[in-house]
C-alpha cells in the first residue's frame, strides 16, 4: 500500500478518510486537521492567546500539549494528583518526563497536600462515589487556577471517540441540558474560563499514532475507576458500527454540529447562574459543590490558598 501524498510505502491506513499515508505525511495530515478545526470553530484566536492544557499523563492530553506547542501557542500544562493508588504517581512521572523532554512547563497540584486526604478518603468521608468527587474537584481547581494565572482558555484532550460516545448517550436519553450545546468550545461566562477540545474531531487511534510517531511517552493504563463506566459501553457500540461503516463517528459528530440549531432549548430546564457566597465562583446554588466539599471536610479556610499548592515541574 502506497502513501496517497508521496507514493512511498504507507505506514498508516485511515479507513475513515479512505487514505493511506507514510509517517511524515500522516503527521502533517493530523496537524492540518487540528489547525483547521481550531480556526473553523474559533477555538483559539491567535498564538499569543495564553492556553492551559489539562493533562493526565495519557496520550491525548500530552499529544495536545505537544501539538499546540509546535503550533507556537503560549501554553502550560496542569496536572492534578488525586492520590489514586500508584496510578496518580505514574501519571505525574510521565508528565515530568514529558515536560523535561519537550521543555513545556506543567503545573502540578497535589490533593493530598492541599486537603491532607486523598480522593478515596474524601469519597469515604462524603459518602459519594470517587468519580463524582473527582469531577467536581478537578473542574473547580483547574478553572480557578486558569483565571488567577491569566489563561484565556483551558484545553482538554477529549477525542472523537469520547465525543461521539457522549453524544450517543445524550441522544438516547434525550438529555435536553446537553443537546444543542457546541461542545468543541464552551465560552467563558461569570468567572469561568473558556473550555476547548481541539481533538474533538480526531479519532483516538489517530491520536495514538501521532503520539507514537513523535515518541511521546505516556501512561497506557486507564484510570482504574473508569472500568464499567456507561460511556465505555457507548464507545463499544459505536465502534462496532464504525468497523462496518468507516467514518461513522466523524459524520455523526459533524452532522450534529451542523444541525445543532434543531435542538431547541426548553426554558423550564434553564438554571439561573449565580456566584457562590463563599468563593465567588460560578454555581447554580447558594454554595458551589467545591466549597460544599471543603465545608463538610472542615477545611473551608483553605479556599484562598489553592494557587499556593501548584508546583511547576
């Protein structure tokens, strides 16, 4: 099989795009796709816009950090160590190695240092699932850090497989709070930083190949708490369709974005935004979820100290 561009031996076959490419042309093709989507959906305005990338030590987030750096964006990574067995330490070590190898700053935040408890101890105290607590904590800390450090956008490594599975689940459940949203870019509002997903139209396989070709070392294991997640079942389902009909995932998500206006919003489902009376950040209740967690743990006096617990690798 020959490369579509240079006619040399192909290294990768991309059935969804009906092409085969050599290593160099694949890298160029991948980067053009991401650049095109950044411009088309207005994810970032220019290279001078300061961007933070939420990194986990995995292929998606580290590849995104690498690519945005290559495209000359002003950026840093943010890693939150939740104290998940050995997984968090291995992930942080992958981030440290990446930071040194590619000379890209990554800020780390240790939940155990900040609250003197890891995610398991917090989950047990609150009597809530680990994933629920994890999501609340990470969203709050990253958003607040970005605003206080002057970043204009927070980029995450969510890929096409993630977004197509999420979209499928929300359509199956007719989730009106999700349908109608432009998920590749969520604009900033009321003390929230803009959130973007530059890999939202790029498949997980393509990202993995890009990481391999660029010698990006990452943690291969998934978070141990992701096992059994409903989203994984949706991924399996849509992957079966993709195998039979290559390009399904990409068409599914692109057609949703193209026809997003047909999903009208139900006024009864709109929730009034307000600012938390304790920290002053966005919430839908009098006290935000993060402050609620700190209050129940008896450490609400540490709210003003979050930034001090970030360390640059």
